[in-house]
């Protein structure tokens, strides 16, 4: 009787959210944990955006919205795409959903038939393979390692494509690695994709504005790719609005229609008040985005410097997002000293990345996420969306904990 559907039996919980919950649990027990697990800006939502939401409540914008979002919001998104990405989309090609995660879920459900292959470069964001599997798709991973800055090559992509390939999910700037594909690199991948008629790209651009290397490039701007691409973006990261739950898809109309059809049965339109806040975000002064970007860049520089001082970690310089994804496999097989400071790990061996992250949590009191969840079992992820002081203290704790391993 008490058995969930088969489709849920193979689903793993979001590892990022799970680790964050674990960190909150320890905090509730009075343990001073620094949470580098979940990735969300530590800034408050800018005042002008909050004011728009307050006004929306007072104006009684509190009823169902059209399923794909308010017309004014779709207009603001179309203007954003033109202004920032030089891409022209009609409102009928845009669907607003309850966060970028919801947009990705909609698009996958709308496009994938059972048995279809979904190419997901690894390291990948934790939810992609879970959602692809939920839709009956078969995730196909292309390994990208630190030696190639965690990016896939056109030759790797070509080799992974089969007649069953339906989707490719690209994320640039990437969670968890911070890697960014340049326009030239995207053009080269596009050339491979365009040679195969059936393939659509979901381009997750949620970290567009957290870019420390120059202008953002969307694969939809590569010649011939706009008809093959569903762009996913939202307000969560750029405007520090993770709790408001607003994301959008901009895609060929037939895909947008599919997402809207699904959304009409699953959730209806997203939160009316949040939509009004999102209009203020996209139409308002963009200085807040640049101020936060600069703060993240400074923190990126700080965490890279501190992590490189820890022996045994291999660290690339992430060009975007707010994650560091060091290789930590040199610690696998090492044993923890038998001592009181090592707590539950006294005398125990670190076998893998999950052990490594648990060790950092239980001994160092720093919550991170194991690379296993991202398809890169030799690495672990730290979010540096924290104050400089917390970053410095966290890296000090990690360094001290790792000294117990020999
Ligand atoms: N894509 C990536 C790569 C992310 O890191 C996140 C944040 N968890 C999302 C999508 C989802 O963002 P949202 O909060 O808008 O659902
Ligand atoms: N972007 C965040 C992360 O990857 C959010 C957590 C989630 O939605 O899974 O940590």
C-alpha cells in the first residue's frame, strides 16, 4: 500500500538541498557550521524590487495570472533578451515558471519521450539527470575534467550523439565548476549539433550575470541555433531572488506552447506578486547586478587563493557562478588520525568524495557538497556566496581538518 510510484523509486533527492538541510540540523543542535553547500546569493533582494511586490499586494494583484505569465512580464523579458543578448523573441515564445528549475523540468517533460537520450556534460547540476530520468529519458554523460577546464570538446559531443539523442543540456556559466564556454567554443559545438536534425539544446543561463571573464555568450546566438535552443534563465541569481521563484524559458513557439500546456495542468501561472517583482527587476536600474557581480568576483579571488594554499587540492580558476570545484581525490584512501578532534572519523578512512564532504562537515564544521552528486566523484563543491570573513574561516577549518588525514 505505502509504495510510491516506480517513477519516484529511482529519484534521488537534490544533494545540494539535502546537504543544506543537514547543515541546518547541526546548527539547530548548537554547532557552529559554515554553510557552503547550497548555492544562493547571500545578498538581500534590492529594495526597489521589494517595493514593487509590496505595491502589487496593495493593488490586489493576488489572483491567478495567465498560465505562461503576465503579458507585461513577458514584455520585460523580451526586452531583456534584446538588450542583453541581442535576441528577438515574441511574447508567445516566452513562458514564465516558478523558478529556472521548473522551466527545465517543463522543457524536459515537453520534449523527451521514453528511451530518448539526453546528453549532459559532467560535472552537471544535480537536477538534470534526475529530471531526464523522470521523463523516461536516458542520461548520457560526457566527462569533462579539470584538465580541460571542465568543458567538453566538439569531438566528445559528436561521439556521444546517436540516432536516439533528443536533448543536450548545456550550462554556462556552469554549476558546479564555474566554467564558461566562449562564443568560439559554442560555435564549434553548434556546428556538431546542427548536423543532427532532431537535437534540441536546453541552455541553462541562470548564472549569466555572474561572469568574471567578459561578455556572456548564449548558444542561441550561434548561426542556425535559435530554432534549436530553449534558453532558461531567471531572477534567482542575478537579483538575489531565490525565494521568489521566477524563471523563464525563451524558445521556438512550439516548445513554449508545450511548456505552457504542461504548466496549465501542473502549477498554473507562477506567483502573481513575484511576477510583479520580476518586472521591476528586469525593467529597473541594473546597478545592483553589477555591484553583486563585483562582490562575487572578489570572493572568487579570495577563495581560489586560500584553496590553493591547501596541500592536495587541485583548483581551477572558475570564470563565473559562485562555486569552487576542487579535485580532492588525493585524500581518498587516507586515514584519519585517532584522536578526539576527529570525532566520529577517528581512525576512519576517507574512501570517496561523499566521505570527504561528510568529514569536512562533521570534523571541520563546514558544509560542502560531494562531487558524486555532480557526476565528478573526484571533486567537491564549495559555494562562495558568503561574506569574506566566513570564506576565510571556512577555508581555515577545512585546512585544519585535512591535516588530520595521513
Ligand atoms: N540551474 C542551475 C544551474 C542552478 O544552479 C539553479 C539554482 N539551483 C537553477 C537552475 C534553478 O534556479 P531557480 O532558483 O530559479 O529555480
Ligand atoms: N543553485 C543551488 C545549488 O545548486 C540551488 C539548490 C538546488 O536548487 O538544488 O546549490
